[in-house]
């Protein structure tokens, strides 16, 4: 099965944006996330920009880039570790030492403490988390600085601080008779280091899509309410599974007084959901599920919990990328799977499990815009710079921010160990 990259090169019209066939460097100087699923999202002013990739990498053939990556990796040996997120294109993943989700990869990096450099083929918040967990002296490198995450960018520190100030004014900070805080902040792993630090400072915690239920259940024991950011869908789907009624989950629209709610609605809330979403998972619909069931009787539909609630409800199962990967691997009989997550991962699962029929619920090829900014050209460039003794595109989290963020990460780890990387 050809990679998504090769499929798009062969038939750009099959993708949501024909420009996906161009090199990502064509978009480095242009504001926005670039072509792909989040191309209509608003990129924050001041988001990191990538400088121009040297022409030798932009003009090199795929074969030449792969040879150069392999050679640089061999020269660097144990000095470098390359991490590849499940949503990366195959042309990048093939060079990764570890493949997994964001937290698995950050943990995987800790298993190679002798590596001087961690090259994170993922997006910005993932590289930040790796830097927070890295040992002193290790450099975390993001091959393309324009690889942000539109969902993470939907909750900025100022807006969350502003929201918190309004909520504190409403609730006060006194615990109730049972000792529960008035509100506990919970941030999804897909958020900036600054917001993880915010949670660390305010008795809050980080969650992943694998452990969101455990984290929320614990937060309800410690607090009367939860402020959940940035992904409304993960928050809503998880709280619903825990029995929280929808009317107790108001949405917070930043920069609107009380987030667009009445004081009474907020007083009655159990979970306040930030108005954020993932543009990849927002594309999945119940109509796609209906079509899959009509065309493939007996199909097993598994979607990611970043999908909207009606899609999660209509699916057979919902779970994290690791859950999806394990569910497919565990199927003993030939099975037809319709999967609602990023298309690079779905295609890779299909190639790895030819005994099954596996397809993406979304018939249009529309990869995550920002994951797609990592191209073998950037990987070759950062590795060859390392060979020359230069660290480029280093992601560094301020020490004070990192130490508070680690508090929120440690609270999560104390609840349940996160599975090891593949
Ligand atoms: S798939 Fe969604 S949450 Fe993940 S990096 Fe892309 S935009 Fe962000």
C-alpha cells in the first residue's frame, strides 16, 4: 500500500488540498498552518516560524534524502534518538527509533539517557514535553518549527488565566465541607508547557486520551468542578462516560464575559469545557459511519475520543491511538475496521495487518496539517547539522515553567502508569 505521501503525489486532487503535494517549505513564509485538516484554523500571532530550508534539501530526491538521513544517523549512533508520532508520514516514521503517541515518545526518550539529542518528529507541544522530561544537557529538536498544533493553540495562557480569574471571583477559593476545591484545572497533553505549568500551580493535572477517565474521576474526588482544556470533545466524551449530564457541561468561549454563560450555569457546572477542538477529528461524521455500515456489513467502527460526541456515540468503540493500534492487533479473525483517526496511522495499520480490511472513515485524504510539516528534508537537515556539531531548532522550556509543568505531569503519573512505548 503506497504511503499517504506517495498517494497525494500521484493524485493531489484526491486530497482536501492539492497543495499537500508541494514541499512544506513552500508554506514556511506564509502565515497559517498550511494545507491539510487545520488549514482554516486561526494561527496565533507570534507562532514560531521556520526559516528557509537550504536548497540542497528542498531540491534533493526522496532517495537522496533517505540515504543522507541513514548516513547521518549512522555517524551519530547512540548520540541521537529519533521519535516518530503515529500521525507522521511513512517517509519519516521509517527512520524513527520509537513510534508512538506523544507521551509514550517522551517516556521512550528517557530510556536513552546517553543520547545528546532527541529529534522529535511530531508537533511543538510534544517536543516541549520531551524537553520537560529530558535529562540535563539533552537537546530536543523539532525538525520544522512551524509544526504546531491548532488544537493546542486554541488555549493560550492569557485566555486561561483570564478565565480562571473570572471563575475564582465566582466560586471563591475556599474548599467545601468535604475538603474539595472549588474547581480543578485539567489540561490535555495537547497543550503548551505554560498551561501544564498553570495546572501544576493550581492543584491541577495533565491527562492523555488513554487516561482521561481516570484523571477526571480523581479530579471529581478532589474538586467540586473541573475546568477542562483545550479539547471540548475529549472533555465531553469522557465526562459523559463518567455519568455527568450534558447540561452540567457548559462551554467556555474565551474573551466573552463568563465564557458566554450565566453565573448560575457556571455554579451548576461539573465540567467547564474549553472551546477547542482537533480539526482532524472534527472531520468525522455519523454519515460516514452510516455509509461504512451500509457498504461493509459487520464493520467494526473505532474512533478517537477527540471526535464529536455524536460520532463517538455512533461508533462501536472509542479510544486513544494506542487503544486503536492494540484493538486491531488483537483481532484474531479477519475483520473490517473503519477507523476515525489521522489517515497516516490508519494506512499504516492497513499495511501492517493485511489479513484485515482497514480504512479511514473520512474518504477524503486530509492529513494533520501540522504533522505534515515534518518532511524528510527537514529531518536530513537537522541530523546533518548535528553531525557538523550544530544544534538547530532546539525547543527549550523555561526552568520555572518546566518545574511547575512536571508537578501536573507527576500528579497524572501517580494515578496510573502510562503504557510503555512500542
Ligand atoms: S491531529 Fe489534531 S491534536 Fe494532533 S497535532 Fe494534529 S491538530 Fe493537533
